[in-house]
C-alpha cells in the first residue's frame, strides 16, 4: 500500500513560480502512482504577482489543499503595482504610492532583518495550528517540505517532533551558505544554527545540484552522503507540445523570470543592448520585474527595445519561449543553483544566450555540454558581441543549424519524479 504524504509547500498553485511548478508536477505524478497526498500551503491571491487564476485546475481532485493566511508583513512586502501604474508619474507621486513605498522601506530595513529565517516566519503559528488540525484527523506515513521559504522546513520539523514520522526536506537553495547570504553577521549565524537543528531532524534531504550536496557535507559534517539526493528541476514535454509559439517580427530575445539584486542583475545586459541600436531586435521580459529595473531600462534609453509584459500565465510563458529567436538566461554563483527556467528553455528547443557570473556556473556548463547556445561572462562588450553574432546568423536564416535543439528528455518532470519516488521508498522503508 502506498504511503500517505503531507506536503508542506508555501509555493503551490495558483501561485506559479519554480517551486510551485516543481511540486505540482511531483504531486500529479505521485497521485497517478496511487499515493495519497494532502498539501499545507498559503492563500496568496491578494499579495502575489505570480497568481494564475487558471492554475488551480491542474491540482488533482484527490489532493486536499489546506491554506492559511500569509501574514501582514508579507502582504506589505509583496505589495506591487501594475506596469501601467509604474509608468504613471502622477500615481507614483500620489499619497498612496508614497505611503506604501515608505512602509515597504521600513519593512526592508528594520523589520525584515529581525525575521529569521525570513518574513514568511510570521505564517508559522497559523501553519502550526492548521497542521495540528490536519494530523488530528488524518494518518500520514511521510512529511515532505519544500523550501524556499525555509519556514516550510521549520513547520515540518514541528510536525516530525509531534508524530515521529519520516521527513524529507526538498531544498531549492541552501540557507546558511546561499550565495545571496545575509550581510548582517548575526543574521547569518542565526541561519546556520537554525539550519543545523533542522538537518539533525531530517531523514532525507533533496537538493538540485551536486555542488549543493558537497556544500551541505562541508558545512555540516554530521550529514551522511546517503541522506542527500540530487533531483534538479525539469520540464513537461507534453505542455510544450500542446502550445503554439508566439512569434515576433524582429529578432526576438525572450527572458521569462525575475531579476535578483546583487546576484542576477540585468544592468550589464541593458548596457549591451544600448550599444546595439543598429540592430532590429526586441527583448521580451515576462515576469515579476521590480520598478527599479524598469527605470534602469528607461535611463539607458532602451525602452523601445525592451518590452516588460509583467507576470503571464504559464501557457503564455511557454508560447513566448517557443516563439523566441533567442532565450536569455542568467546563471548563478558558486554552482549551488540551476535556474529552473533552463530546463523549460530545453523544452522550448530554442537557442540560449547564457550570462554567467563565475566559472562554477552549472547552467553554462550544461548549455555547452548539449550545444544549446552561447555562454558569455557578465561583460557588456562580450554580451553585445554575442548578440550581434547570433543576430547575424538569424538574419541569414542559419541560427538554428548552429545548435542542437532537440528535446532533452532526461530532464523531463517524469524522470525527476521517478527519482523522488525512489527517495520516498527508501525513506519510508528505513
């Protein structure tokens, strides 16, 4: 008989982001295989730019989803404006906009640093209350928690202590040795102490790269290699097969995702585009883009070349990816993460331009391995030269023949879900 599973995942449909997509795919696979699965998540409809009204329809009917409130600080921190409001100078100077900006600043500079391991911690009490209610009515053989945010692991740790049932923790990113590490020393020490206590209680850990696995063993010597499984992100070939590409009239570069301050910033790319005024190109950006990045594009006088669409339904994201002449990807530092969109880009079967930030970047390594595109460092001249070269190939209708653009099925969600099922069997058996 298949085990009953309680999944603790802050990110879950109707939210559409890498963590959510990962776990809806795994959920659907497990249900097809006969597992019973309930989900403890949050209701983020009023505070999330990645809300997709159509996505709840992909949750299997057999799955019971329990939602809790996110919290006041989270609601404020993730307050957002539509692109129209961002461009409206009158609204930007209104009392409402200035008040919200000031409150967000207070949250970022004063409140957020004291919330360890992050602002989602305010949801913990509500989550624990809901968890007690759920486990009092249902029997579970396994807990799985998905992070970020790391509050999911803390919540699952309490459930593990209450029930003594096995616990698998799925890490998107590490906490204490994350490249986006806290600048405040005491905050970093707090993260490491919390993470060490959580790791001591976990039965199995899932990470997305081999480098992350090595990092955990280095930072926490008490861990055993057999406790840590590597399961990267994936993509669904079926989803890509059923979507028509959305094409453009110019050389179209498409980026689907968000930018990160100090880690994955687009400023050098913007500067490169500024020096390509003689090329008929457009850059389509679909994702939750913060106002200061849009303002940076305006300051570089490239808004006529860069189109910010804002958040889009997942189906349109796929259509944009499939219709791109070139897909834009920003890598990660230290080899601890692989952008989840890389595998979607593999599914779109379009050439990729990958901008890397150090020599350990795994995305760049995979793109070279499979000859899926060009890899450059975060240097304006190098980026501009690569775009110009790729544009020339496109103009001569020779771009596609330069790269291997077939589906990479070893990174399908089906393949990744089979790895997860093996982890579940070993964890429950032990």
